[in-house]
């Protein structure tokens, strides 16, 4: 936990910030916070800031004086369309995706996604939120990615995506794709990356994406696990300026 993230409802406009529960325990037991110590803070979907420890109360709560940055951090310009992986991988990915920084996550169906995957607790709003918050606390961000779940791929690509603000680049990650070098690309604007299911995209799906302006992107013939592909591709796109 590199940053302490507070819910907007935890903040009172005039009084000190009060930490309770796990976050207070972390500050006491791991950070050994003493009065005067400065801690990195954020408000979910709000600004980052710094908190100075004022003291610890007998019930274990911690009081802080907070100073907030004027504006929240910028929203990441990369969105991710991810074919639903196995539930245990999905659960592991929520914090990874939030720490890497994505604006929006479309969880999608694909031919090789098992139907039962959509009925798993890994897609419960509370699980999603807890995982994303863990990643934001790790990375020093406050903006929860927007998550939507799409049990049908084609209506997502054909009907939903065109209603969103335009992307300046769209990529479909596919090991068979003719290789595109990220280094040779002009700088990106808003970007959408589609990562396939564990069985891979089928040719019809690759065609569907191509017809909707997605350029194929390959990391070469070594097939990566979905979670590794997410981390590498999001990292590369960000390094290339997305
Ligand atoms: N059995 C599948 C295949 O052979 O295509 C493997 C799919 S892989 C576990 C899941 C997804 O990660 C792929 O659909 C693709 O989006 C992405 N991926 C994995 N390795 C990749 C690579 N070398 N280049 C581009 N994308 C890759």
C-alpha cells in the first residue's frame, strides 16, 4: 500500500482526516507512523495529497492534517477490451490493470471464452472495486477505471464502441498478426487495445476488429499468458506515448 486511498465520504471539509480499519492498522503496524510523519494520500476519483499525522486515538484511529493537490490525476488514455479470462486470472488482473493505468475496461465475450466465466464472483462489483483500489494504491492513482461487461462481442464492437469519443488508435493483440513496431508509430492519442481469450481470437473475430479500424499488433511468435500480455502491451503502449 504505497498510497492511502480514502472514500470521499471519509473526508470532512474542515476537520482532520480520520483513518480507521485496515488503513489505520497499516499506518500503525507497517509504517509505524508517529506525529509529524507525512503520508501519501488520495481520494477515490479525486485528488492526491499529503497527510501529516496528528496523532493516534486510543481506539486505533489515526488523525491526519491533509493538503490536497488542486486537481485529480489525468485519466489514462488507454482503454482495454479484454476477452474474459479464467476467473482466477481475472481476479488477479484487476489490481494489475489499475496499477498499469487504463481509463476504461470492456470485459468481452469471444468464441473461445467459456460461458460459465461470466457467472463468477471475479466479476462482482465489490470484487472488481477492491481489486482496482489495490492497484490504484500501489501506483499512486485515484481514478477508478470504468468497467463494463459485454456478453456479446459483435454488438460491443459494432454498436457500443462507435458511440464513444473517437480513439486515435485501436489495436488487436494477436500473435499471428503481421508485426507492427511500436517504436515506428507516431505519438498516440486516446487508444483502445483488444486482448484475446486464453484460446486466442478466431479468424472471424480478427476480421471483425480489422473492419472496425483495429490494427493487428504482435509481440512475435512467443505466446504470452493473458495477464503477461496485458502487462507487456499496456506498458509498451504507454512507453510509446499513449
Ligand atoms: N492459444 C492462443 C493463441 O495461440 O493465439 C493464446 C492466446 S493468449 C493466452 C491470450 C491473448 O494474449 C491473445 O489472444 C493475444 O491478444 C495476447 N497475446 C499473447 N501473446 C501474444 C503475442 N505474442 N503477440 C500479441 N498478442 C499476444
